[in-house]
C-alpha cells in the first residue's frame, strides 16, 4: 500500500530528536532496537508500517494508533518488533 504520513497528519506533537534523526528507523521485523514513542522520527516509520499492515489510510485509524502509543507510560521503550505486533493486533480489532 505504501502509506505516507506527514507530521501535519498527526493529532499529537512529538519531539524531534535531531541527534538521532539519521539513525536506522523501523523497516520491518526483526528489529530488537527500542521504540521511542516520543520521537517524531521514530513514530512516523512505525505508524506507516502499522497502517500498511492493517491496510488502512483512514485518518481516524491513525488517530486511534496515536492514542494507543500515547497511552504507554513515558520512558517505557519496548522492542520495535514487539511494539509493531502489539499495534497491529490492537488496530485489527478496531478496523475489523
């Protein structure tokens, strides 16, 4: 599908950790690196991958995805692959 998400598509504001901007971002599994749900450069690739996996371009689904990520306690950084699986499972229940 190739969903593209811009910062203006998001309902929440995220920090831009410029010092980490050029680091490898989520490109699929396996990816045991920690997921930082507070970094714009980290959340966009994750959100795009999850939206692709559930085959949706619906802005309401994206908003729900953000709500899920923003409900995670600050500082908690699960593995990217685990976060991807969790988000896809949560959205599949919503999307149907």
